[in-house]
C-alpha cells in the first residue's frame, strides 16, 4: 500500500486520473478508486472489469489512454493496476493484461445522463502475486457505497441499478466475497416499502437511523450462478432470509419470483415516466 506521492515518484506519472501514462517508465498505471461513485469497476471470475476514461457523454475507444490500453497487447507499455478502498491509500493489485476485447456498457455520466462506457476485461499476468485485501477493508468500502445509495433519488437509483453487469463481483480476501451491487439492493428495499416480501409482515425493527431493517436476498443464489439484478433480488426480514437459506422451499421461491417481477414492472413504469 502506497500514497499517491509515492506512486507518482515511482512511475514518474501524473498524480491525477484513473489512467496515468508514463513515457519515462513506459508504463500505464490504472487506478480503480472504489471511494468514487462514477464507475463500477470490479472482479468477476478472476477478471477485473475496468471502465475507460471520459466523464461526460459517450466514451471513445480512440481517446487518450483508452486507446493505449486497447492496444496494449501490441505496444510495449506495461500495465499496472492499483485499487483504492480508503482515500489516499493505493493498493497494488499487480501487472495486468487484456483478457478479452473491450466491450461497451451503459453507465450514468457525471451529469447523471445515460451514456456508453468502454470496459476493459483485465487479468493478472501469470505468476503475478497481488496483495490480498482484508475483509474488513471490503466491508468498510461497501458501507460507504451503501450510504451513497441511500442518498440517491429514485431516478438516480434506477439508472444505476439498471445499467450494471448481471454477475456479482467476486474477489479473494481471506475468503471469496461476492460484491453485490448496492443500487440493486437499495432499490429492492425501497420496493418492499418496509415489509418482508415473503411473510408480508412489517420489518421486525428499525435500525439506528430509523429505517425498517430488511435484508436483501437473491432468489437464485449468487453462489449457484444467480444474477445480481432487480428481477432476482427481494427484501426479507432476518427470519425469512434465514428460512430461504436453510429450507429454500419451491413455493417460497415462486412467491418471491412474482414479487421480483412486480419490482421489475414498477421499475419499467417508473423508467417510462422518467425517461420516456
């Protein structure tokens, strides 16, 4: 773990930006800052899906360091990946290379408008050993993201929940942790409106901020290949959540499927009203 100053001195690159090219060291330094809300960068099946640069409007593959990274298999540049979980602390993930062709995804830009973003699937170079982060650090970062999600308007939340990859992120710490999307989870809680979507009773208590305490659940479990999407996510009381993981009755899954379909229908209506 190093500071931004140390990173800049070591690679002789800029002190700002998510893609920092250094001609002096013939390197491209990628910064995945998880404390910032604009991009959804995460590990999925051993690959890190890194969003290109360009904060407003559709991103261009030929623009600046997007082109450098896209052509990194043919050019001599060495690509280094760092992740940020606490402001000012840069965690070295390792040397990386393109694992597949870049693809486009939809994400809100800095003004909240939906736009096309280039995403680069990266993988660690064979033999590269990265520092394994602690579960505590991941959980702290998730709590920060959850606070952000709670402060978003319904319009902003719908945009973010609708435009993410369906697979939950997974990274190695002391165990494999699934990085479930906070916007999908927050949207499920809002649609539940304070009541468990299985037993249909009010949440058993309120948290210290006065919010009904409900836990999000994936009807088809993430560990079994389920998707981290609004049509597979519901909000349950702790008792029903435990029941679904212990018993997982077909009748309960059918009921929750219908609830999730209602969530999607409500989202679709909201989307049509807001975006036309």
